[in-house]
């Protein structure tokens, strides 16, 4: 894509930076096959985010499928704190794009949101069901300077 910088891609996910929205995207293109694959993908997210001057991370989990409690814990203990540490006190704007009929992905997302909010002061996740609302939110929360 023209306005994207690709960082990682496999059969399950794509990780890219959207130059227009100034946000790092994790887009699941298929269901996650294992905890190991989930952790590999999200480790790549952290690596990519640390190379960017952005405070916005979008997880498009519409096709993600069921995520184990262990994988959810990995996000809370490793991914989110790693993203926050990179920002050195700047706010993180984390957004999830969800499919309203994907019950299992919604449950996983809600668990991650709740556990992260309990364990990481100042952390918040916004959740959207359509890209227009998501893009509008991102455009109003871009880092300046």
C-alpha cells in the first residue's frame, strides 16, 4: 500500500505503519494458530513501535479468533508496558477494531482492556466497530512536535 510502511507479515497478521494516520497497525488476516505465534506477532509489534515516533497503536482483531488467557497475560505483562516505556511518559492511544459478531475476539479484547487498566496507571483502550470512527479518533490524537 502507498501510505504504509510494512514491518512484518505472515499468514496470520500484518504489522504496518500508516503514514497518513501516524499509527502502527496490527491487522490479523486469519485466526491465530497458537500462543507461540501470537507472542511472535506481538513481539514484532513492540519491535516496530520502538522504531517509530508515534503514540498510536491499532489492533485490528476482527479475524483474530480465540486468544488464550496466557496470551492475554503476555499482552498485559509485556506488550503494553513495552509500548508505554518507549513513550517515556507520553500518553499511549491504543485502539482495537472489532467485529461486533466475533464473540471470542470481543471477550479476549475486553479481558486485555480490563487487566491492563487495572495494572497500568493511565492506560486506556478505545474500541471501535468501524474504520471511519477509528480513523476520526486517531486523527484527533496524533502526537505533535
